[in-house]
C-alpha cells in the first residue's frame, strides 16, 4: 500500500473515530509501529545471539516494577528531563515537587510523541521494555539500575513523608 493510500486510510478512520476532535491517529500509528519494531528487533537480536528471555525472580520483578515507575516519572515529569520533551511540549509551570506541568503542542506525530513523553502511564511500557532488554543483555548492570532507581523512588516517598511530618508538627500561629 502506497504512503498516500495509508495516509488517506488513516484520515478516513480519524474522521470516523473523532469527527469533532483532533486525534492524531496517524501519529499514534507511527508510535505504535516504532514500539512494535523495537520489540521485534530485540526479540530477533536475542534469537540470533541465542540469548534466552530473562526469568525474573519475584525480587527482580518488584525492583523492575518500582524502577519502571520511577524512570517513567523522571522522563515524563522531571524538570531536568524537560529538554527531551521541549520539542513536543510547552512549559506551563511547576507542578509536584521537582516536577513540571507541560502542555502537548503541535499536531500529528509531534503531538503523539508529546502525549507519550508527558504521560508516565503511557511511557511505562516503553521503559519496562527497555529495562527488560537491558536485563537480557546485561543482567548485572540491569540489577544495579533496577536497585538504583528503586532506591530513588523509596527516597522520594521518604521525602514526602518527612515533609508531611514537618507540616503536621509545625507551630501554628
């Protein structure tokens, strides 16, 4: 199918799907295709090198889960990672401690990537997949990364608990 035919097909579906709203289905399709291509490429590389898929212990799965949460949040919300999101977003202001609020901008693929990069829930499958590829390629390095990100997430929760305790015990005027 030629590119123009694919574009026409996507446009027809977009109009039928959301006639009163701009939904970048073509951009979403490109993002989905890149995820699928990356997953297939990682699977092919593992097969060609004879690398078995990782068998995660319960401990590793817990570390992977917390690391995925933390890295997804860091990429999508941290001020220091805003240069990664800047081509796709517009700064709105601070939000949670050390996080920023951003508005997705543009249309098509630019908008789709902006939505992906500002949504920790949307980014989590990408992050988990990347961490699993790392775990397959270099188990020791992955365990170190998982542990480090989990420690940072734990530290974040302790920071929030400490701040809440300070406010609860602060002198009142």
